[in-house]
C-alpha cells in the first residue's frame, strides 16, 4: 500500500514537472483537469456561448477619426479554460482566444488570424 501511494505521488510530481516543461502537454493536462473539475461542480458559472462587445478605435484610413467596432466572440468554457474565436464588423478581422478563468477574473491571450 505504501508503494502505491509513493508511486502515485511520484507520478503526480512527474506530471506537474512535465506540465511546465512542455506547453502542448500542459495544455492537455489543463484541459483534462478542467473537464474533471467541471464535472464535479456543474453549477459553476458558465461563459459558453456568443458574446458581443462594442468599442471605439482609430480609423486606419484617417487616425484622427474614431469608428465604432462591434466584435462577436464565440466561447467554449470547460472547467477554467476558455477558447474561442471572434470577428469584428467595421474593419473585418478574426481573432482566436485562449483564456483561463480564476474566480471572477478572465485572463489570457488572443491572436489576430493571419498575422505573426
């Protein structure tokens, strides 16, 4: 029994070490644990769905003027991980999102498709 517990602890430690050394493994590890925690607590807040926000930005043709832009974002929320895509209307652009929710805070990255 002691060997089993020690093996389990060593496995968890090795998984955590690999988690921070390999980004693809880390993403898979996060997705699995997020799914498990989501199953354990299904009454958590849910950010799945389509979201829309409006903001002002400078017009690329005339930086002196501002234009109103609406972005529609489709999010998938599993556990603490949010992924999705967004599209703007005034200046057509597409974005991909990879975020994490922690309590009432959402943080992460978004990338404009087609740009490096």
